[in-house]
């Protein structure tokens, strides 16, 4: 499936080394001001080659809006966007076209479809997330209209955990680090792995503030369930935590319950979601990314004939995919929340009467 969402749907297309990537975002209400500079700025945050902590592949990632926008406003029709690839080096993958790279989707794609685009992973490449960021940028513009803001940053790299959380610092950090005190050690861990032709994993913390009470569709489209699905759908994501996540299993009910006062909740162990519905507190999500599977060490694998061979990779790859994964997590959070806001409209008769005044 290449489409995500219910009322607000995102369909993406394209491959890592194809002509272009893009998306169609359908369901955006008419009249939303489309800030193209903001959309481009979001893509600039994700684009490769900005620092030594990222892949050396240079892409401008200039987005072009093809439809659904007129005189700066959404028309209510599908918004199509395209991002042309410009710096592919497909020859770097000639030596792996007949074998399966360990840790990649090569093996499963080939056995599912009977063929695969071996150039950079084709459709399974994390480059596809550029289209998600473009769609997520418009979702952010929509959410901004109702006071919802989404922020993210790296809270862990190679087991080095942040002791403090500073989203403002993450905005200026080359690696989107949340803790300025841990940043140096986290940076060095990435550079050391790169020097050793290896990679490391990381954890992205994403917050959404200003979220109203009531978003989420029990029982089978719960807010936390769909957020987990959205984050797990990002390339290299292996686990997702909502609120305290795993830590909540170590607590007693008396410790884990968020007591309620006339002024709100005393704590936020639930991560802003109860019963699959937002409770008005900050939405808290952690997404765990595995080490980038593209490493420059010889590894054992098999070829298409199931013969044992050695895999020696070439190319340009991120030593820690979580660094650029931060903006992708924000985009997926935005798409989910925007979809949920549209789904929540009409849940009460008073919502209908706002648009259609009661007669008689």
C-alpha cells in the first residue's frame, strides 16, 4: 500500500534512483494558505549532504506543486507535488544487483515481487521520505491554524541518552540533538562509527502541543495506534513508545496514573492519549531507529541463486539514519493529527449545526 490516512490521505510515488519522487495529498480543506517557502524549508531540513554526519549525496530537493493550489490557497482538490532526483550514482550498485544486502529489504522485495530495483533500494529507500515531508509540511500549515505545534529531536544515539530536553537547541544543532551536554559524545559516536565503516542507531523524541481533547477514533483507529503505525512505517524504525512506553510496565498503577485537577493533569505518563483519544496534554512519541544497514564492511550473504557470496558495498550512506529521521517523524505526526482533526468534525450534532443551522 502506498496511501496513508482516512480523510486526509497521502499517496507517495518514486524510487531512490528514479527520475523523481512525489506525493498526492488529498482532503486538504479549501482556503488553506499554502506557504511554499515553509514547505521548502521543511525539505531542506531533511535533504542529504548538509554535514559530515549525513550521507554525502547532494540533492537540492526542490519541491514543485503541480495541482490543488491557486493564488496561494488550497482549492480543496488533490495537491500534487514532485521532487526531481539530481545526484544519483546508480553505478555504485552494479556489484549488488544479483545479491541481497544484509539488513536491507532486497531479499524480501525480490521474493515478494520476483524482481527489484537494486539502485539504492528503489522504493524501499529512505529517500522516499522526502515525499512524506512535503505532505507533512502542508499538514503542519493546517494544524498551525488551530494552534497545534510539532517539534522533535534526538534523545539517544548509540546508547548515549539525553539527560535534558531542549527542543530549541535541537533546531540549531547539526544533528538535531536535544541535550547540548550529550551532543558532543553523540556526535563522536556517529563519527567513530563512520571511521570504522559502520553505523549506529538512535531514538527520536517527538512532541505535539496545543492538541485539543477528542482526537482519535476508537476502537480501531485509535490515535496512539495510528501514530505507532505511522512511525513504524518510516524506514529503519524498529520500535515506538507512547508516553512512558516501556517504562510504564515497571510502574505500579498508583505511579502510572495521571491524576486530574481542575487545572489539568498532574503528570503525563500517558503521553497525552487515553483510550486512544487525545486528552489535551502534550502528545509524546519516541521512535527507535536501527543502525543504518548500509555499512562498508564485508558481510556474508547469498545471491539470487541462493549461493553464498560476500557483500561489499559502495555508495553514500548516513552513518546514523535517526539524524535526518527527526523531520520525518514530525511529518508523520502532522499527517496523523491533521487526519484526526478532520475525522473528529461531525462527531457531535453541534458540529453539524455550526455549519448547517438547525431548522424549526
